[in-house]
């Protein structure tokens, strides 16, 4: 106990100036968002400092720092967790689907930046974990299954870091949850994560006989993820559709990262009310939007910045040439026909807010069911802050959606875009909340005029 206390004090001592500054700012000028308590203002400030540190040190060091053990992240009370291994045969089958999809999309595999079919990490077991509730209430269905894809910018995170989400969703959705340790960048960039998510989906559909796992009907599977895992959820759904596989019952994205081009304004305007790095996980900052602004200012407006020879690699997860692919940036998918029902949950205070808003606006006339819930004042992946009333409210809404779209559920309205107050009250989302999004979408940083104006 004493050793842990000493460790905590060593960790917090360098943060004293930040704590003093945050305290002064909160009480002198008010919190970043009206509903934030002093405790929450301090929590977000400390998280931002920690994540900024992760973004400044070498990526391998960041991955070591953020790694958790079973002791650090125990199974939640009331939940049961059991380990699983998805055999190599599922990865091989998923890779075959992915290779065909890349060919159909006309993607030159040399532009991926690596030989994805000979990834040494692809030879390692795909680790997974089942989570279910020890005591099951009337909401539970033995057949209902969630495939959960963790967040972490495609470079961090694991099954363990997201046990909070899997246990909560097992409870709220009345479901079994399978989470996976998909491969991470930079060792295994795109399309490794999509391949692993596809492999897990195929495993649920057709588990090996000796596993003791019963096959799950696609109509009882919902894919869900947060942040990068939310983006991966949408990308995986598109890959399932395009591969002609049975579609899942639905998908849920919590603060999904849908646009790796960082084209929307909230990436810059919501930095005070969020804890993400000021300009995203961009190769340790070398591809930050403000740095790109200097490059944009040096060329004419007609120049496609993604083609500039001096442009650094923007993201760890995908080469610059692949950032516009819908399997990387699902916001850029122009045809959602054949997609399954979708739920997007995001916070009005988060840097990725506009991606969620534009995804709903862009696809308002598409035939698939699409619901958006935008929570007042909330930062990125706010459901992990369990003290917030909005946290469990959002997960309850996700659980209701999952029960509705799976077998035996109640029909849903085709479309809805709602704001949710901190008191849980819903009201219609106003129109045109992201001005000029049509001009920005698909352009690095929102386009030349946006980037050049930052100088």
C-alpha cells in the first residue's frame, strides 16, 4: 500500500502546476462546458496531459506505458470473463476476403506502405475474451452477441483497457460480448485491424466444433466499438457488405473516428473541451494540422496536398495514399445501400464531434436505419467516465438499440438525429450544424483554404 502511495505521489508531483492552473481557470473563468464539475475539469486536464505525453514519446514507449495487466484492469464485479483464441484459419479466410476487396476497389497494394500478407504478427494467435453477466435479467438472450472493438487510435488499447465497456454492454444489452486484441499500428497498419475484425466475425458465424462455442446467427450479432474501434466497426461492416457475407444485425459507434483526414472543424475548435492530443494522433505530431498549414501555404490552392513530395505520413494506421479509402475513413463512403442499422453516439464537446454529425447528415436520405445521439457537453468516449449521468444513459441507449435490432426486437424508426441534455432529455438536432462540410469532406485538414488560413 505504501509503495503504491509513493508511486502515485511521484506521478502526480509534476502535475501540480497543471492542477493549480486548472483550478484557477475553473473557478475564475468557469469550466470548459457548463455542466462540468471541478472534479471533471481536473480529470479531463490530467487525461489530456497524459495522452499528450503518449503522443510526444516514441510510439513503442507509448505502447509500453499504456499497457495494463489483469491486476490493473480486473474483471468487473458481477461479470464473468473467459479467454478465447481465434485460430489462424479465420485470419487466412478474412485475408482472402480483404485481398479481393482491395482488388475490387482498384487499390494498388504497393500504396499500403507494407507487405500486409507477410506480417509476422499475423502468425501470432488472435486473442479474445468472452464477457457475460453472472446474474442475467429478463433482458438477456443467450443468442444475442456483441463483437466489441476497442479504441486507442489504432496504436493503443487492448481487451483489458476496455473491460469497463464489455461488462457494461453485457449488462445493458443482455448479451454475450466477444472482444479481441486486433493488431495495432505501426507494426501492423491497415488493413490488419480490419482483417482481424473480419476473422472474429467469421469465428462467431462458424466457430470450430471443438471450441464449445455455438454458431451465432448474423441476425443476432452487433458490432460495436469506441473511437478508433468505432471507426473500425463501420469499416468492418462495409467490408462484410462488400464481401457478400451475412450482414450483422446492427453496429454501434461510440465517438467513432470516421475521418482520418481530419477534415472537420471540431478537430481544432473543441480542443479545450476534450482530452485528445490537440491535433490528433498524427505520427507524434509530425502530421499535425498546423504543421500541414505551413506546407499548404507554400503551394497554390489547386495543388492536391496529399500528393506533395514533402508531405509527412499523417497517421500511424494508414499510409497517406489510403486515408481516403472508406475502409480507413468510413465518412467517405458514398453508398450505404445494403448496410445494416447504425447507431452513432458522440459528445458535443469532443474533437471528433463533426465527423458524427456529418456522417448522419450526409446519409440522411440513404435507405439503412441510422440514428445519431449527440450528448451535450460531453468529451470523447464519455461513457467511460462512470460518475457522469450521461455515461450510463448512453450505454443504456446502445443496449436498447442492440436489443431492438437483434432477433425478437421492436422495430426502430428509420432515421433520427437527437441532442441529449445532461438531464437525459432528448430534443431534435438542429439543421446545418457543420457549416461548409461539403467543401471540406475528403480533403486533408479540410482543404487548402482551411490549412493555409492557420498560418
